[in-house]
C-alpha cells in the first residue's frame, strides 16, 4: 500500500481543517475568497516581484491555525499529532505580559523548519497553554478547581497520538491509516456539541474570556485559521466594503514604501455561535458564545536579532509618540518613524545585518578567470551572487496579544500586585516534551548553509561573510 508522506499529511490536514472551519464560520470563506482575489490582482499588477516572498502556489495554500490547551499533558499530545505532520515547536511567546487584558497563556508555534518542507506546505499552528498556576489570574481555590477539571477531560482519542507516533517513526502512513488519522485529527478540532456548564464557564469568564474558552469546556477547537494575502491594506478595504467589521488596526509594521518585514495581521470578530448550555438545575438551554474570529496576514522578510531589536524599539517609540500626540493617526506616526530608521531597500537591510537572506551563485559565473571579490555585499554588487530574502515564518508577541485582546468580550482581571509565575522556553520544552527551537537560530542556519554552498560553487576556501 502506498505511504502518504508527512508533508502530504500536513497539506491534507490543512486543507480539511480549512473546509471544516469554512462550514463552521462562514465569514472565513469570504475572507479566503477575498484573499485569493487580492492575490490574483497583485500577481497581475506586479508580476514575478509578487512571488519574491513565496510562490503563488505556496501563498494561496498557506494558512496558520490557532489552538489553545489547558495542561502540559495536552500540549505534549498536540506535539505528537503535529510531529506526525512534520511540524516542530518554534519560539516562546509570553502573552501574559504582552496583553493589557487578561490573557493567561504562554505559547509556541508548531511548524515545518526545513526550507524544502516550508516550500511544500508551510502550515503552522500557534498553540497556547493556559497558566492556572499564575496567581495574578487564579486564586488557590480556582486554580485547584480548574486543574481538577482539566485533569478529568480527554481532548484526543488515545488512537490519535498512537497513529501520530507511527507516522513520525515511519515518515508517513499507509493510505488507510492516513485517512483514519486525518479524520480523527480534524474531528478533535471541531466545535463540540456537548453542553457547556454555564456556571463554570461564567466563573472562569470573570477572570478571563481566554481561560473560559480553554478551561470552561471539555474539548478543544480551532480558534481561527488565517490565510496569507499579498496586500493586506487592500484586503482590509475590500472586507470593509463588504460590510465585515474589522478591528481598527493592522498589527505589526506600518504600510510603507520600503521592504515588507516580519508580519502584518488584522482580524474581525466572528459572530456569536450557538452552544448548548447546562444550567445549574441540570437542564440544557440554547446559548451562544462569541470566541472565534477571522484573521488574515501578510508576511515579510525575517529580521535578525539586531533587526528585531530595531523593530521592537520603533514600536516603543510609536507608543511614546502616540501618547504625546493623542490626535495623530498611529499608522502615520509609525510610517514617519519607519522612514527615518528602517532601511528602504533589501540591500541596505542585508548590508546592516538587519535581515536574513539566502545567496546563490549567479548564472554564468565564474567570469573569465577573474577572482571573486571578498565579502557578501561586494559579491552581490559585482553580480557574482544573487540574494533572496528569507520569509518570516513565525509570530509577534505584541501582535498576537493585540489580536487576542481585540476579540475578547471583557477585560477580565489581573492582580498586578502579585508576582507572576515565571515561564521560559526551557520550561515550555519540558511541558511539550521536546525542544522548543529558537527561530533566529533556524533562519541563521538557513543563511549560513546557502553561504557554505556558494563557497563551494565559487571555489572559495571559506564561506563569504
Ligand atoms: C492566538 C492569537 C495569536 C496570531 O496570529 O498572532 C495568533 C489565539 O487567539 O489563540 O494567532
Ligand atoms: Ni493568528
């Protein structure tokens, strides 16, 4: 029987999840349609340049999902399921600090890490873990009730992680098992029809709507699924024209003339969804919860640590200026700062070591016996090497917090007088049961590999720097 490889499982899972989510949240289908229209228009207008950060095939199929779980044990199961799809935990995000309202979670993103795997299908899932041990949100009594509740639920049928382990060990699954695995995996992220315990849900909701969404029910679900668009400002206008109320900003870098870097995202709140509720007297009544939303994103070039520090610093400056000039549009303030402090071309980003690129030898080299100059910048300038930007494959904590926050019903509560529990990437690695990878190290490795390869084809003893 033919084996379905891990990347085909990943692509099939992303596609089936998309179909399921489109049935559950019709506005998502509108978003996907409008994204496709915008991408086709951009491709027509800009030609090959539109594909500089990924082929149109990759971009059209590209999605990220978001899920939320309650315990390290649940997270470890998620890691096994995504591991089967060739997705690994990358990056540590602490949204407890990044958000103004109560978002008691720490997160990572499961995604492919190798270039070829990303090119085949870059599906990624932003995955958040509830933090019941953080006393700023949960007092001792609520923590213990919450942990007991979470310990008593089962998000995934035991067969699912077992099939996942087999896929990971064997590099795929035979067709029958692949079908079974995909079916179980998609079902695990559907919205459950089981009645929600209304009193318990409300108890958690008073602390945090996110806590209620995670710990107030006995199942998990996909929270949103995000298509990628080549012009997010145009998409924003078209969605607004269709009468879909978007949040009032695009998170991340401003729209400007220079290169797209990192990630720009925006979202809209999904409609309230009908959910059966169990009341205190045990009867089941019709209710509605409004927790899911639609999101869309545009991806740019991955920044180095130095580039990222520049970005974070600029965001702080935008905040300062916005506080000083309450009347001014944030986007205008940001654009003015960007124009002063961000390089306006890919070449400058590379020269200043602010962004990652891969390099390849230009066609037609070596040039009639001439020795190549030293240094990457000079090699590119003299036409020996061609630089290609590396796409940012990850997330941004402030944007993530902003997206979470703008879609919450209430602020919730956070007692800032208390000391928060400390979590970091090492702690999360322990919880996930595998190493949470450092995104910068992955981009750097990609860049270095290309330089090592270039050195060989140019006959240099050392990779150029
Ligand atoms: C995750 C929010 C973060 C993003 O794209 O930054 C996120 C969530 O709502 O669970 O998805
Ligand atoms: Ni998202």
